[in-house]
C-alpha cells in the first residue's frame, strides 16, 4: 500500500467533517490559548467532555496530534501551534466583520455592550441609568474584568479604561474623569502591625503593603519610594477586586479608590487621605467602525451630560 493512501475505511482529509466545522477548530484554538481543557470549557460555556471530544475529532480528521497531554494541561505540537496561529487570524477576521455589521445598526434598540477594566462601574452607572430612561428599548450589558475586551474584534461597543491614554490604532479615545485613591488598612492589620506614624517621610517603613501589579499611577510609585523606601510588598495582584479583598482581609496596606473604601467603611481604615498624585485618569474608548453608530453616539451624549 502506498504510504500516502489512507487506510481502508478511513475518511479522506478533504471530506473530513471536522474540517468543515469551525466549532472544533475554535475549540482547539482556545485550548491552545488557555492551556487547559477546563479553562477552554469555562470560556466557551460547554462541558469539558465536549472540549475533549472536539479535540479528538479534529486530530482524527487531521490524522495528526495537535497537543501533548500532560498533568499541567495541553501543550501544542508544531502542527497545533500552526493551527492556533491560523485560527487566531481567522477569528480576528470574523470579529472584524461582526464589528462592521454592528456599526451598520441604526436603530436605538437591542443591546449595548459596555466594558471596563478596574472598578470604574460606580462612575458609569449613573449615566447608564439616565441612558436607559431615555432609550428603554436598549438593554445595556456591562462587562467588567481584569483583561480589556478588544473593540476591534466587536467584543464591546464602548470601553472604559483606566491609567495611561490608550494608543491602539482605530480607537477613538476621550477623557472621562479621574478616580481619587487613598491609602487604607483593615482594623485587623492595624491591631497586628500598628498604625503608621502620623507624619514623616519614613513613617510607613517596615509596614506590609498589598499592591496592584503594576503599581497604579506613577505618583503612587514615587510616594512609596519617598515615604516607605523599606516597605515590604507582602502581596501583589493584577486584579483590583482581589486587591480590595486582600486589604479588607488584613494582608497589607493598599491604595483603594475612595468610593470603594467608602462602600467598605466598616472594614477598612484610612491611613492616608486621597492625594491628587494618586488619581487615575479614566478614558471612554470606542472603535472607529462603531463610533458613529446611533447607539454609541447616543450613549456618548449621555456621558457628556453627566
């Protein structure tokens, strides 16, 4: 038998149903991107057995391995890496088409996808409430997470970003506001480690800090170098929500948005008042393909009215 002849009873690659099924290729892409079957299943909203079945079917159709299975997860083979790269490019093209389709929506109805990174919701919710009173046929879906959604892929209509001004090409970026930060600790932390001195450049020396990674605005880093050069970074996270729980739990002193601290006033104590050096700028961001759509323009007008 010729080495290139498929075994009797097998399905030729060009006729393999999996190769005509984007779902299985997309599943393999997310397994490779996230590293584990469980993570891909959570992201796709399916059972992990479904993910395994898709991978097995795709490998059977290709008659080649896409992943090395090991205790820590799935590691892509050379062919797997090539498939993941191609699938990523294809998904990006699909998202671009979706974004352009969303941009053509002219009616003030349906869904408006709003996203933010960090605890910006409290700044935005009053405007959302006013927007919904003006446009009751629009359902606002607000997504907050530690990783920004990609507007160019059609994952959201409007995004709120915190920190430095976004520089992504094709983004329309407008200043939105500033979030004041103070320095807070839990009563449990103060009972165990004592309160910092009321004044002096080294008054926080030796204290334990819970910090974001990276550490907020540049003013926060400068303040730490000046007032706590010998501080101990006991905990670091890239998720603002985890940081709040860490400060409340007594892990260390931390920079928190003033409004967040006020919502937890029975769980944290202010050890340094908000400073203009610690303010984080917020930006409202849209993609150029969606910026002129009726829903987005109406929402932006509501933001300007606040």
